[in-house]
């Protein structure tokens, strides 16, 4: 899979629509080769953000995270375009 590292975030809080906040540290933001998909890579997990046709952003991971995302920084929205 071809990926492009776009940013490193020291601290980031992913806000899900249902009220959950996921705080992560030292995250690499990676653009996937597929359109409308980026990965937040940390140690030992990865959270994938996907945008659907209605421009809603969903987060999921193997850790059991799944849900609609409330807000992400503008640069992530641009990567998901």
C-alpha cells in the first residue's frame, strides 16, 4: 500500500459524535492511496478516518472504535477530499 506521511501531531483529541473523546499522543497522519481515507498511526494502534458521499467523517479501528466524527482539523478535511 502506497502511503504519504502528511503530519506529526504531539497531542490530538478525536471527538466522536456520541460524546466520546479519544486522546492520542505522537500520531502520524498518513494519507492512504485510496481517496477519502487517512490513517492516524500511533503505537500500538491505528485509527482510520473515512469520508462518505455526504461528506460525513467516520472513524474506526481494531480497538473497537467506530463512529461519526464531530470535528477534525481543516488539513485533515482537505486530505479526505
